[in-house]
C-alpha cells in the first residue's frame, strides 16, 4: 500500500518535471532573445491605476444601471 503511494508520487513528479521542462527548453531554443519566459507564457503583470477599496467603489459606481 505504501509502496504504491511512493510509486504514484514519483510518477507524478516526473510528469510535472516534463510538463515544466518542455516549454522551458522550447523557449531557450526559439524565443529567449525576443522576450522573457513569463511573457512568452502569457503571464503578464496587471497595472492598477488606483490602489485600495476606492478603485472597486469607482468601478461599481461608473457602471450604468439597467
């Protein structure tokens, strides 16, 4: 029972490593000089114009009521 758990855990880690390494290798070969890795994956930093709860209040008040 415990040996099966260890085997499944190792298999899951191997799959996670392959899932992570394949895009990294592809980026290293083809797109490294053009853009950084996170932007290439589509992960971008959001830009907040206003901080805090005021931003939420203004966004709700600016919507039209139907």
